[in-house]
C-alpha cells in the first residue's frame, strides 16, 4: 500500500524531488474541485515518472492576514491531511503561514521554493489561484517564468456541478450550504457527507437521566457548524459506524443559552467519554424548538429518532 509523505515545514525538504508535479492550495474541504487538481498532478506525475506533490498552509492564510475576520473551516488540519493522504499524492508539504512568509514575492516563491528546493517540472493550478506578495503569482505570471525555469503550467477546467448549483465548486459555496442546513446538497460538492469530529465531553448530564436519551457531547473549535437544528447522522466511533440523531443549538427548552452539539447514538450503550468520534450529517430533520415541558421534548425526540432510523436505513441501502 502506497503512503503519502507528510512534511511540515519547507526547510525539511532536503533535496529536489524527481520530476516534481506540484499543486498549491489551502484545500479547505478537500472538495471535488480540489480532488480534480490532485488527480491531474497524480496523472501527470505518472506520465513523466515523477512525484505528485501538494503544498498547503497552516493556519489558513486568511486567519493570519485578516485575524478575526475569517470564515470557519470546513476541514480542520487533521481531517485535511487524512483526506489528502487518500488521494494518491506522494508528498504533502505543509508550510506554516506567517506574515513573514506572506511577504515573499511570487518570483522568489517560484524560484527558491518550487523550482530550486522542490524540483518542480509542472504545476497544476485552478483558474483563479494566486500566490505570493500581493497575490501577483497568477497563471499569467507562472507562464511568464515557465520557459526560463523549465516547468509546464497546467490549468484544468472547472468541475461541472449538477442540479441548480452555480457551475463551479468552491469552499465558499459549501460553507453557505452547511450554514443553511442543506447538508444533502453538500454531498455533490464534497463527494462525501459533511463531517465534524471531536472528543466526547461531559455534558449537562440530563440526556439520559432526565430525557431518557443519552447523548455524546462534543465541542466545536475552528470548524464550520451546520445550521441550528436536529439532524439524522451517522457516527463513527470504536471502529464502527452507527446511526444517530444530532442536535445543534442552545436547548431552548432548558433556557440556559449554551451552545452544544449533542449526539444520540441509536442502539448504543457504551461509555465513550474521552473518545474521539466523527459525526456525518445526512439530512436535516427540523428546526430547534422550545417545548412547554420535558415530556413534550422527550416525545419529540422519540419522533426524531423514528424518522432518522427510517431515513438512515433507506440511505444505507
């Protein structure tokens, strides 16, 4: 089984790679558009007996350049690396992004990093990608230096999107859909269900005792939260996949105004405090709602579970 080499820090690249075919990006979401770029470099590398290499940055450049004015992440770093490792890449180079790094000119980046250090013989980039100081390193800029530095510039077409989506896949559009609760539509752009992951923490200790439905509570950090409400989900934990129902919101019936992600795993009674779980969003069932009493809330949860079980059973067929 082939494995991807992960290099964190450009200074750790000690010698140029053989016939390096490179793509560059933040790859937030590792969506179908990103996957298409990776497929192109893998295909090109195979054709020239080369090395398929992706360069990415951590943290996301916008988080450094705009500080608090940045969008939430579709995929946190660990998930991004995991997804890219399954894409056929030979090497993933993660460059720590700082203001100092942002000041490097596009020409310096091409010459010092891409050509001299990595050994780039071809670069595959999206039509609108730009890099270097003041984002001057666009397609025209690359083509200007391609002959002098001996590399090829490859610009694939956009990946078409089915349905009523704009004819382009973008991280921005994915964020809009997730924030609108349209988790079913996201699958066509990501190529998978939207997922959050985290360690199960102690909650308010009322799911099982008070309501009769124990929940696994996880805390979101940098990642994108789906629209508040109740969702049919699948849950990956203990090496298995289970059906579940997730509530995202503030539990208005209890009026304590604390944001939570609570997941009830169907037909499950293991103790998973401290375990890391993954929650895949399949379908949004309803808005979050304030109930008159705990009995009404418990009854609604029963309905949610029945609906989720039916939906997820059909989904898995």
